[in-house]
C-alpha cells in the first residue's frame, strides 16, 4: 500500500502556467463528502479560464489516488489542473484542528483583481503577505481581510461567519470580494447561514465567530488578542 504522504502524480503539470486548485477532505472510507461541489467549481473555473475540461478523467485520477491510502484514515487531497486540462494530485495525512481557531484581522484592505479572486488558482499573490505572516505565527489559523469599503470579505484560506443577536449566522456576499468556498456553498444550500454585508463592528460585536473551508469544515473561531 502506498504511503499516505507520497505524492501521486497522474499527469505532468505546466509550472509556468496558472493552475486551478481544489483542496479536499478525505474521510474514513476514502469518502470526499463535498466532491460534487469541488467538481462543479473546478469545471466552472476551467471553462471561465478556457481550460479543457475532462471531468471523467479527473474523477478517475481522484479515485486512482485514493486507492493508495489507508481506508480508515483522514487525508488532505490537493488537486491541480493546468491549462492543458491535465491534473496532478497530492494526498497527505490530515491532523485534527483544535478549536476555536485563532484569527488575525489584517490591517490593510484586500486589493485583488475581481476575476481572479473568484477562482481558486495558483495566482494568489495578494495573499503572500498573509501566508508569510501565518508561517511565522503558527498559533494562528488565518488572516481575515476587509475590502476597500471597510466590509469583511474573507480570510486568506477560509470564509468567515458571524452570529447576530437573533442567532443567525451571516457570511459576506460574493460582491464583497471573496472566493466562494465549497463548504460555504454547502452551508448556504442547507440554510445554515445566509449572505449579508459584515462590518468590522459586526465582527467585534458578534455573539460567535466561525470560519470554514472544505478541508477543515465549519470551525469555531476568535480574533486574536494581539
């Protein structure tokens, strides 16, 4: 059986080009609960970028990779799709995430091209400062940004939610400037959250705060003291 930390390359990738990214949670039984959402977003982004889309080939590559991991484990599966429609996959053991996760509120607004912000790709230079900061502050889970209008938009690796006084979970709308996460869409579809503008004051006054991504799920969170 293949070691779970081994990189399983299905096709070569073009290092010089922009690639689409999907990072998936693989649970016991080699189950990807949000696979349909990942495939839909990947197809939508591939078509938007003019990349060839071979859905059956991608699905087969995912299943081929999963056959090499322990059926009882929990894993992080990262897929890259290049401009030729070829993909590569990497599967690693996923440790648990202690909650609540700690967040840093970015001092500067998020400035990014709206088109690229809406697609999860290797072109994410606007998040490089956040990733560098997080690498030096391992106790933090994410850096949360406001847009240029002062509204909360998203974290560098997660979507954000605040609970209002009525107990309703609110998440910033896509128009605030964010990547529409697969987990976020699932929560919206299930009626567990709803879209609404979120201000800094709302974040500060929230009864509770959460973040989500497809890899880690929907997590209790708090803004760090510093």
